[in-house]
DNA sequence: ACCAAGTATATGAGAGTTCAAGTAAACTGC
DNA sequence: GCAGTTTACTTGAACTCTCATATACTTGGT
């Protein structure tokens, strides 16, 4: 009944698990060490920094930063304590909240970005050929098309 | 100074983050729901099940299951509470511990495996062509060769 | 206007992870 | 043969994440 993985698939799968974990660990370690935040927080700050008025509804932000609503809510609470983000009541829909990136938050992101990009290069792009980057992009698109609702 | 990502790299990177997170979330949800364990625990059980006598030194196990020593130590403590793993003092090196997969642990793994493999197929292999699987394998090998150790 | 159902977010508890110490045993050189 | 270092593993605290639940507002019928 069960369609087990054949030898090639096994190898690819384990290699995938190893490689992706190595990358995520490298990212998290670098960001934690040099910027005092986990990668998930970094993604939140990035998403906010790219939004008009550096602000976004919580649910929209959760989608952009690939976070669950609950995770985002907790994370923004922490970011708020640090003064990097501020929450405002949404005027048009009083259920809603808008997260706003503060200047301090933007500065923290700007300070963190170069080291982070360097780490992204070191752990992924520097080890791949341009063709492999294209291959990877297509592979990831295929996965997203299936798993993203 | 900073070598920022160009548009293609940006796209590939964000697609990579999205796709890998989707896969990990799918894995974790399925295992948690159907087998009551996170994916990291599953990897520990798999590693043990493949070892001679279904047992391994803690540090060796950490390496095989791609876990930090600390994480493994906590995880094995939990698995021990469930009766899935047992710890024995290592006779040759009295600093060491040997983790042993119990019959209950093996049974839990055997029960979890089919659903897990199904999820792995659904989220990765079913959406890729055989050539993409080969590409992915090579990409991951390249990453591992650089980041491992 | 009212009430049921749906939406947006928060919150608390429980579980897992990390980091920094801590313990204990094994090497290493003199 | 014993100080000093390294190795193997554990522990506790702080933090993050998940899941279930709660709260507050909105919307759609009637």
C-alpha cells in the first residue's frame, strides 16, 4: 500500500533535510548573534519595511511574513517591547490592528541586513551555479503552487 | 560593500523560504496530528531504528538526527518518559550514554512511517519531475559540502 | 433593529529549542 | 601519577511556537 521512497528518493530527501536545516541554523545563529533576533522576526521587519507607510494589518503581515496569526501576535508583542514595532487600532475595522515599523525598528533592520545577506550568500548562492539557482527557483515554485492553498 | 541580492536571487531566496517552510509545516502537522510527535523526534527514532542493536551513543545520534546535543538530550528525556527510548550507561566510556530504541518506540515509528512518507510524497516528490529531484539532490549536496563541519 | 454566524486578533498553557553553565570521566604531558 | 585540558552529556532558564480558547467587532439575514 505505502509508496515507500526508493533509494534515489531517500537520498534526495535526506539531503534536502540536512541542507535546509543547515541553512536555517546558519541564518538563525547569525541573526541571533549579530542582531539579537530570530529569523522569523527578521522576516516580519522586512515585510513591514516594504509596506506602504511601513505598516500593515496583522493578518496581512502574517501572510507576507509566512507566520501563523498566533505566532505573529506573540512576535509583535515582543517587538513592541523592544520599541521596534507599534500597534495601532485599525480605524476602518475596529477588530483589526495595524503593525507599524518604528524608526528604531527600521534602524535595527538596516543594521542587521548586510550581515544577513552575507550569510544568505555564504550558505546558498555562493555554492550554487546560476543554473542551479534557476533550478531551485522552479522547484520551489512547484512546491508552493501545490502547498499554498 | 554589501553584495545585495539581485532580482532573480531575491525571487529564488523568497521562494526557497516559502517552499521549505511549507514543507516543514506540513511534515510537523501531519506527524503531530497522526503520531503525536514532532518531526525532530521522528528523525531520532529513524536514526536509532537503523543503528545496530537499535542503539547509539548520544553524540553519534545527535549527528545522525541532525540535532544539537542539548536538543537531543531534552528530546531523549521526553522519549524516555513515553517509553520509546531507554538510556544506558556506556560500558567502554563511562562519560557516555547509549540511547536504545525500545520495542514500543519501534512500534510507534512503524505506525507513524506510512503517513509520514505519504506526506513527504505529497509535499515534495509528487510535485517534482525526476529531473528536478536530481537537480534538488545536487543542490543540497553542494550546500552540505560547504556548511557541514 | 436584532441575532446568529463569521472575522480579526489576543492570550495562556504546554511543548520544544537554545544558550550558558555544570558535572563527570577520559586523555595529555611532564 | 597527577594537574590541566578536552570530551560527553545534562540541566535550567529564557525564549519561541503551537494549539485551543477567548474577546471584540462586523456582517447578513429577518
